[in-house]
C-alpha cells in the first residue's frame, strides 16, 4: 500500500489550473467522473495531485451518500480544500479481507472516468465508512502496475511527496485509525503522530482545519504557495521516503 494521490476540491477548475501552473506544476487534462465531478492532474513521483470540482450537483446527490454531498458542498463553498487522499494497492480483495479482520466498516465499489480524449478508464476502490467525519483516505486498485500507468501518462514527474499534513482535533485517535488501515504504526511527533506509508508519510497533527492542510515535497526546488485551501512547500525535517 502506498500514497497515490491527494484529492484537492476546488471552486473553479480553470482558476485552479492557472494557479497550479503559476506555481510551477505541470497540469494535464483529466476527465469527467460518473458521479458528477471533473478533474485535472499534476504528476508527482509515483502519484499525482488531483484538483477536482463538482460539475453536476444533482448527479452527485443521486450517486453519493448525502453525508458526502454535504461535506463536499461545505468544502467547495468555503473556498476549497483537500479532504481525502488515495492509497494505491494491487490486491484490493486482500485489503478488503484485512479491513474486515480489523473490524473496519467499508464498501467495495467500481468507478470510471471519461477522459478528454474520449477514452474510458475504470478501477475498483474502497470507501471507509467510519473514522473522521470531515476527512478520510480511500483505497484504490487501478488493475495495472504503476510502470504501465506511467507509460500511458507520457509525462515526467518532477517532485517527490515527503509527507502530507492532516489537521484534526483528535490526532492520536485518528492517526492510530489510519495506521490500522495501512497495517502500520503511529509514531509520536510534536503535536500529533506520523504514520509511515510508502511514497509519502501522513502526519496527523492537532488543529481545527479537519482536512489536509499541507503537501510537503522532498526536493528544495519544489513549488511553494497556497491554492484554494491547500498549502505546498518543502519538507525541511529531513524526512525520507519509505
């Protein structure tokens, strides 16, 4: 299991595209999902950042739980922000068995996206039905290894995520919950805990935001700035990839 991508909900996708490019990110057109959202992507090492917005609220209400609809409405009308991150696996059925053994409630689903070039991509994913109410990870299985997906993208990644920072009022509890999902442990850090995950750790720290507030990169020439509720910067702590 590894950190695959950060989901950044934005009010205006065209504005977000310009903001990402101004910071130095290379963006690619994404597509429209089957539940009323549309995205773009910017590649990082073995993953990506996903700026995404709602283009059909009625479809979202129809195909997603009301709790999710309300959460996304709050985030987007509030200026945007990152409230989810994807954990990539190649054996989602085994992961489902692990979650079941841990007593973690979840739903296994399939979804798809209609790309801008007309092609369609589908995948399996797990939605976690417990844990923090305002933010949460999910688990995704694309059905093909990263190397094959990278060839399809046709772009070179520029930077490596060192860690993402999640602010919550219950960092120890929520950090241990994330650790149970990934089969890891939560290590105490100042203000919270760190959950080591391949391709980028997750720091769960005390704060009022109840969302992902920062994405920190390993390289020193990475983009630094703020885009619609999410901050980007350099990890000066010397954190290493797992």
